[in-house]
C-alpha cells in the first residue's frame, strides 16, 4: 500500500464519518425550530412514521422514526429538501488518485449502497434512484464508470429541481449521448461510392418521447388515454421521429480546451462536461467559435403540429433549436400524468387511483406559485396524498424491489460499515460481487433503456386478471426469488456483529437490541416483544396477527434459549422467515 | 371465437386441470386422446412421443438484412447502394459472404440467378468437447446447406396484407405502435396485433397441450414442471390462461464473470441446475420440516386479500417445490445423465482457433441458455415432459451505433450461429432433432439506410426455423419462404430509409409452428384471429 492510498483512505473515512454525523446537525436545527412551532402533522405512531419512511427513504431506522415523530412530515420534508446532495463521483475521483488503483463499476455500486444506507439526504437519494429508473442510463453499454457516476450525481443534484432543467441536463450529458447514441449525430450528408445519404440517428428522438417525457399515447390528467373514435390517440408517428431526430444533431463532447479539437476527434475531451453544439472552421477540420456546425438548421415539423423554425447554422442556433424542442417536449400535456403515475409507482403504489394521479399531475402543472415541473412539489404531493397516508386500500402498495429490500434491512438492523479496504474493494459497503445476478437489479445497470421492469408490466395470473400493474414482478421469478433471498439472508442474517468468520471489511448488522429483549425469560411474551420490534423496523407495524402467531409459535415450539448463542440463533430464525415472507415482500 | 366460447373453453380447461391433478385424465378426455394419437402418427422418427418449440428471441431488433444477403451481382448492387459503403456504410462485402444454396417452397428453383449468402460470422468453427476431443462444429451456413434451416423473408407484424400503394388507406388496419421496441416485441409474442393482449401464442398453445405432461416421476410432494420454461426472464410469449411459464437461468461460469480458457461444457454444467433453491428450506409438503420451514410454509398463503402478497407466495412456493427436484436431477452425480458431449460454450476456442478468444468476445449467453434447454430435453422422461415450449434470448441488437465493428452486430450473429450449431448438434446427439424445432423472433429489422454508425428501427425482417422436421430442403440446400423484397430505398416494398413493409405476417409463421405442435385449424384460428386475413395459415416450412 502506498502512502498515497493511505491518505486517500483516511480522507474517505473522514468523508464518511462527516456524512454519518450530519443528522445530528439537522437535529439541532429541528429542536430550535420546534421551540417556536407546535408540530401538528406528526405521525401518530412509530408504525405510521416507519411506513412513511419506508416509502420516502431507503428504509426506516429507529433514530429516524423518532425524529419524524418529533418534527412532523412537513418539517421532515423541508429539511430533506434543503440538504446538500451526497455524491458518487467525488468519491470515485478520490479513489483513482492512486495510479495503481483500478476502478470498476463495482466501486460505483458499492458507493451507491453506501449512500443509500448512510447518507443523510435520504429523500434526495431515493428520488435520484426513482429518476434513474425513468431517465435510464446504464453502464451495460460500456460507458465509463466515472461518467455513469457523474450521471447519477446529475440526477441527485437535480432531484428537487425543475423537470425542464433536468431534461436539459440529461440531454446534454455525455452519458446519455453515449447510451442513446446521439453523440456526433449529424445532419443528413452523403458518403461512399456509390454515394449514400446518411440520415440522423433516431434513437434519442424516439426514447425521449416514449420513455422520458410523455409516452406513446395522449393522456388525460388522470392518465386515462385520450380517445378518438374509441381508440387511443398516438402522440407521434415515425415521420415525427425522423423530424425530431434532426434536432439532436451537431453535438460533440465538451473539451477542457478547444485548441486543435474537432467535432470528430477526442482531443481534450472531458466527458464530465455537457455536450457542445460544435462549431468548426470552413474546412470542417477544427473548432472555430463562430463557424458552422453539423446541426440540421432547417425547420422541423414535430408533434402536436408544432414547427421548430429554421435556425442559424452556428453554435447559438443549434442550442436554441435543441432547447426549443426540449421546451415543446416538457410542455406536452401528457408529461404531468406520465410522471405523476411513474413517480407514484416508484414511491408508494403500483396502482394509484386515477384521482391520486390527477392530484399529483395538477401539482406538476402548477406548484401553487404558477411553476410547472417543480419536482419538489410533485414529490411532496406523491408522499403526502391522502391515498398514500391513509389506511391502505386493498391492493394498495408495491412489491419491494431487490435493492430496496437490501437497504431497508441494512438500515433497520443498524448496519455497521466495514473498514475501508485497499485494492479492489476500497470502502465497500456491500461486497457487491454477485449483486447484479442475484438481484437482477444493479443501480444504473439496467439491461436496456426500458429499465429493469416496465410501468405497465402485469404479472400473469390474478394480478393480470384484475387488470392491475406490478412492475417489480417483472424481475421476480422462481429462480431469482431464491437467489435474491439467499443473498439478503447472507447480508442481513449471517453477516452480523459477533459472528465468527467475519472480515473487517464486511458490513455487519447488529442484533444488540434484540439480544437484550431475548435475555428476558424465554416465553411467548418475550418472543412477542422481539417480533413486535422487528415488525416496526422491517414492516412498519403492518404484520398480520396470523403471521405474528406463526412466528411466536415457531419459537415456543423449541426449547427456550439459555445462552446468548441460542438467543442469537432464534433471532436469526425469526429474521429469516420475516425476510422471506410475502407480507414483508409487499410494501403497503 | 366469441367471448362466451372463450369462457367455456377456460371453464373446460380449469375442470380439465383439476382432473389431471387427480390422474388418469387421458382416458377421460377423448379429445385429448385423439390429439395424442394423431400426434404420435405424424411424429417423425426419434422420440415419437416428444415435441418442443424453442423460441430464440433477438432483442433490440436484429438487422436481419445483414444476416441473409442477396449475393448475385444484380441484387447485391441494389443492396449495396441502399446500405452504403465506406465510412458509415452498412454493406457487408460481397466477397466475404458465405455462399448458401437455397430453393423455394417445394424445392422449386429460385427466380433466375438469385443467389444468397450469409454474414461471415455464420461460418463453421471448432471446439473441444467434454472429453477433450477437438470437434468440427456447424455454423448456420452449413446447417442451411444440409437442409436443416428454412429462412423466412420479409416477415413482420400485420393485421391485413399491406402494400406501399395502400399503406395510407385509413380503412386498412395497421399494427399499433410500429417501430417501438416493447410494443412490437409484444405483438410477436401475442400472435395478434392487439395492443396489450393478455396472452402469448406460446402460452395459448400450451394451454391446449400441457395436460399431456405428467408430474415429475417419484417427486414427493408431487410436483409438476410447467410446460413452458423461460431462460430469459418474463415474456408475454409463454403466458397462457392456464399455463404460467417457469423461469430458470442459463449456467454461466460457476465463478461468475467471463469464461475461463480451457473450461469445457461438462465440468461447467455438472453443478448447475439452472434453478436456485432457497438455502435451508425444503419444499413445503416435505415430511419432517423443522420449525422455521414449517413457519415459512405457513406464511406462503396465496389466499389473502392482497394479490401481490399472494403472487409472491405462489412464486416462492413454485420455486421451493421445483428447485429441489431439478437440483437432484440435473446436478451432483459423477455420471450426470443430463450432460452431453456436445460443446456449447466452446471455451476451448482459445486453443482451437488461432486469434479467437471467447472470453474476450464476451462469452455466449445464448449458448449457455440453449445448453440448459438441451439438458432438460435430455431429462424429459425423468421430468415427465412430452411437450415443451422453451424461451431463450440474446440482446444487444439495437445497433443504432457501432454496428459494423466486430464487437457490434457481427459478434451477435456469431453467437447465434454458434449457439444454434451447438444446439442442433446436441439434438442429434440425443436423437431428437426431428422432435425439436427452433425458431427466431425479433421485434423488427432495421433501416437499410445508415445513420452514420448504425441503423434505426424498421419493420419487416428475416427469421429462421431450424430442425430435422423443417422442410429445409434437400441434403444440399436450405429453403427460402416468403417473398424477397425490393431493397431499393423507398422502392416498391419500403419507406424512405428502407423500412420494409412485411409481405408475410408473423401470425402465419406462428400458426405454422403451432400446427406442427398438433393444434387443429379451429384452435389455430382461436389463437391467431387475424391469420385468415392472409392467403394461408400454414407456410409449409414444417
């Protein structure tokens, strides 16, 4: 280990320590405010608080449950909205300071799990994760790890901003331009012998409409399809795709210095910078700030009868054309219900009522101050809606996705971060080897732009028969459910403080609070207390009486534990069955 | 079929399923008995009692007009002009094409001078088998020339026949959401051009046939392997009203990551069952469950008021019920019955072929999946299976960029060719090449016209059907079904960028395969309501 690495490690450890410590700071602020205001919107019980935190964060902790109850929903949200973003790329940049260090995507995923488990800006992290499943970019296309990390940071920074700004940031990011292949996309030109006309790549034009903004068919505010003669009205056809493809032309990578650079070369490229409408000299060989571009500057007829006027063949003309198209996309009337529904699906329920969607979509249209696309207001509307906060109706809720199962277990069970390690696993929280295959869900590692699962997926059988949606079921099957459960069990049941064979770098959960309960007489009352505590932390108090009885009986059927080793064994038994249970699997 | 009739059919099937659960259903359902005897009569040699379809889905939209390519000078020139040459051009060099011999339906000669070639990635290759023996392996070019492959030209989603002249006639229905990945994928899966139809044609075929399968002999508790098995996750293709696909996984490197040089098929697969058991929990119903196992089984209640909870319980129960049986049957013994000599992973290619390194080539996940299909087929008797529909998939075909470098489409075509070559050879090794028919589907082909680095979404494309029962042709030629389109951009058969208007409906291909599985014309019409809009529901390639 070089000295340099050691320095990097301690800097990282320090950074981690600061971030873990920061909730204390927020709490001081809260107590100060609480002296002046009565809390009128506090959750009525630990269970209610835990349910909200299950929806809004990567999982409730005892500390966060107490804090939410003390300050109420409104103030909790305000605090979360004002917290600075915890980011990924600065962390990776620290790691690569050592030239001997070889960065791979596992380090990025480790960092993701670290942020999900420990970052204080939980709501922002969770929103970025939700957005990453709509505005999908993945490293499966061979995109550099730090570029994907920068994209994740972009979503994290913009999570509470404005949708139009976010759409622009995404469009000009080099990650998206690589992922959906519009980097160096050009206006039509001729090449070859015999000459062929090359036309612009249609990839981004299509997916920015189908997946990132308004979808395939016109929607009413409650997401019901707009009908004409009984049929849904499409939002665009292939001609419009071809027209919009002409907009996303002329972009090349940003540069630290434009000397000797050209549209096609990689001189001074910095993939962390936004893409540039690249102007060139008259020979098209070199950058020239006042030159012409590869942008298609003629007018375009896009959706809803909108015409984008011809623009000057210059950097400014190209930028104004792209921005005009993004304005038109962001202002499409189907964007609010499209985002309302998908954000609801990411946070609270797979099957929101039309009225719930419409209420959130209305906030998307107008945050109350006349601003459209205020994601902070939209998120507040998603989480504070009566349908999300009230007693859940039948089939309200969603299947927990694998990533969220893991993080909620870690957080509930007071996971302790492993020691930062040199070599290939520096700072690992998760030892993520195998997390992709076993979970079928690796953050920013979706197999395609269609995410791990689609919002319209319907699990065959009763769910489909009832015409309900169940996105997360798309990656749950007879193979994956066992692999996922085996991995969850390994990390949340087998890797615990005090277990034999643990390595210093592993994240370990703590059974201390439960051991304390179990040190009482080994009878049904004690077991009930254990199960009730786990019920609050893991299942926000939603465990059915029947399930509680089953678990108590499971323990009373066995000899009462007489040693701490026995007690830990019983705790692990209960934990295992809870983790595998259908009631835990579905967030209600 | 009216809604009422459909309900009646469902009711029948439900009752039927209940009967089979009690055993001896065959004697009580004369219709099925007839069907079975009819099948037995028409079954080719090999295993007369077994039939399976294997769907190879090429996800992302395969640029199939760079897979099968006109090789005669006249038509190659048109192809080349449309695809473009030089930097950014998409034409495959004429001299590099692998010549194949094709005849038309019934062995008729193709129109004067028409010649075809395959992409050079479809060449023969060499691998080392389980016993360390160097083995010459067939690529798609050889399999075609041996009459084992039929190629289906310009096939795609259609409600009614369309031409360029009548395409804009609003009275003629078009498939919904042309050019969209997920929508077009689902149309291929459904076998009908209804947006978001609930079932797939593979699932509906299985609804009619699954009763021919039996529980796994000797399983305790009694467990039945579903007829439809996916190695590539959820897909609408295999979903039926009664039949829900069972999902397994291919066997990659047991240590994860890319394959290691020198690994060979038997070693690699001996410990892999393609299913995953829940560690520490035996199937519910097993005698002598411990307290934890009993508690979990108690909680796997699929009759609560929450449908998602119920569904999760069902998936887990199926998983726990089948994993143990499959593990017993597919792993763990020295003389594992499921193992074959045929090399699938070709991991020893590193040694066998100069300059080729499979690890650097990213492995071959399609071969891994098909190897598991072959192992299940090999164990069909032990698994109680007489009818199966398998689903495997290879992604990455959405080649908007970097299509032409070897790591673009060529590598994908090489994976298909080698995976199918291995699979066909394995079928021959098991003696069931006439009982198993493999076919490709892909949501669309791509624009012939280049975007400078790749191609964009198209419509009609090319698919293949492979197997001993395929009317592939003679021992010296394969066959071409359907009409080869005019490849001129914006010509008689295409739009401005060479998006082909299909001249054969995918429904016709699917109905032909379903007939081979034993369905009657009435049943075919139920599953494929639009197929009667076309000249025939049987293209004759089976």
